[in-house]
């Protein structure tokens, strides 16, 4: 059963904050429902949203309405399983290092065929928030 405590979040956040600082990113960490560690990215000098839009617009399976929504809201929830397909360049390096910190020590023994889910904890990364857009500090 997925479980994330405040103490464990502090340990993970300590390492992840070093990655944020390395890339000049401002963000915060939280625990949701005692099962998920959440990283909310507030601002940076990298155009994370622009990079995501550029990368996804080249994907033939991408819905154009989603791209328009992201452009208008300046917010995305990063897919922790497919983020490597959604970013390129320096933003991809940043996301890879961040996800490695957030997933360190985690496990996934799930079997979706039998509807059995067994993970150490879930990971959510938000660039911006639904009520507060991401700031690109150019």
C-alpha cells in the first residue's frame, strides 16, 4: 500500500531541493493523502511550459485542445511515467534528475491485469498550479 510520511518527504525534499537549486528552479514539496509526494514548480529561468508545448506539438497523438489549454493556463501536471517523451534538452535533464530524487527507494510491484497496485508511494509534479500559473523568468 502506498504510503508517504512527512518525515520521508523531508528526506526526499532535501535531495530534490539541491536539484532545484542547480537548475535555478523555485518549487515546494507536499504530501497528499498520505500516499503521494507532490512537487509544485513555481518558477524558473527555463521555459518548461514552452518546451513541453514544443515537444508535444510534434507528437501526432497529441490533442491540440490540450496544447491550447496549457498555453492559456500556463500549468501542466507532468506524467511521471512518460516525462522523457514530453521534454527535450535542459528541461529533460532537470526532470530526469528531479524524478530520480522523488523515486529513490520507491518500488512498483503492480499487476494491472489483476487490478492489483502495489507501490511505495505515488509521485506528482506540477509545473504551475491550477490557480497560480508557472512563471518563466526570462
